C-alpha cells in the first residue's frame, strides 16, 4: 500500500528531515520534499534527486503552498532548531511555527491527509521534574531569548490540536529530544557538532557553564524510526521520542568526544546562556506502549558514526 501513498516532508532537506525522506523512500512511499534552505541544504538529499519517487520543491511554508495531486501525509519538520539559529532568526522562527504550521494544516485539511507536527522537548522549558512525561506542562520563560522557539512549538501544538478538535483532522505530535547524527551542520551550534568539529580541528572544546547540565541524545536513525511509527499510528496525543538511557552531562559529552576523536583539545568554560535547560531526559513509556518503539543505538556507536561524517567533511574541505 505504501507504494501508492504520497508524503510531503516540510524541512525535508534538513538534518532529521533528510533521514526521514530516506526512510520513506525505502518503505516505498512517494516523497515531496519541501524546503527553503534556511537551515537545510540540497546536499542532504542530493542522493535522492534522481529517484523516481522523490520530488524536491524549494518553498517557504510561511506562505501558502499549492501542491498538485493527492497527499496522504503532511509532515512538518520545518523550523530553525538550534539556539544560534533561532536567536539569529527570531521572527522567522516564530513565523514558521505559527504561519508555517497553519498553512500545512490547511493543506492537510484540503487533501484529507494525516498531519504530523515535529515538536520538541523545548516545550518543557527548564523542567522541574525528570524524566519529562508528555502530561508535564513545562517551565518555560515566555519572554526569554529562547522563547521564540519554545513558544513557537507550543503554539504549533495548540494549533494542531485545534484543527483535530474542530475539523476532525487526523493529527500526530512528536516531541523530539536532542537528536544527533550525520548531516548535522558543522556550525549548527549544538553540543555534538560543536565538540566534534572543535576536537577534529584541535581547537578548545567550549563548554557553557560548569558542564553539569544534562542532555539525552538520540541517534538520528532511531529518531526517524519513532517518527515514522507515530505517522502510521492513530495516536493523537503528543509522544516523546528520545533516548533516556543516554542522559549525559555536557562536560562528560565533551570528554567522550575528545577521547573518541583522539584529540588533545583542551576544555574551555564559557558563561551559561540565559534559560539554558539544566536537564533533559524523556519519559518514553507512551512510545513503548503505543508505538512499540525504543532506541537501539548506544551513545558511543552513534557518536563514532557522527565523527566519521564530520571527519569526511573536513577532509573534503566542506567545513
């Protein structure tokens, strides 16, 4: 049946979006990849451009999108997703979360398609409980510098549920926890690409604060498998997709990457950014029970694959 189905992936030339396009093509779907290349890049999907079931459309979802032909699924993975990006593009980030989500919801409603929103663990803000279950309402500073991303995603979730309740639209919401892997941008600004590129270049590894804050890192291929299972399900409530077993302090992450790269880089401590979350760890009880999903890739294995990707970029002079 999948061979007859068509999926629009907004943000499909981004880090996770491109891996999701790969998975969908492997599963026999027709894929329409939509991206404005704000943070994505055509390079991430260059290997798919000649595939008969793959289409690439450069477009901005903050404007209405006219798509000819049927759509069975509309997946919204479009948004700047790293602090340097959404601090550099605050208005664009909020427009993407608001107008972009609205336009894609309208498209899904017109096409009678299932709509999936890629939300984020950032909706929990700086959490006061750990691990974070989906029924936790969060601890977000609504006017802080990070709020442009946090609140854009919270609004997008609210808009998605409003369409579900008002129009009966079939909707899905995934809350993504700190995904990492090949195709992250070297200048992404998040911890994993920062540490890897610094270590491979022999530069100081920059740790913010004292490095005691934690993140739970989920390898990209595990993450998109969870998103895919949610897409196929009938689950309308938000679902955390992340790896609780990999919770690690930022300092230990830096030390691990330094060891895996064989680098002699030093660790340099910088002031902690405002509203930086102290802890991230997903409760994936719902994903296990409703989707039969849990991550498979251990942290060191995933980091080795990611390091190799960045090493090749550096050797080719693309960093």
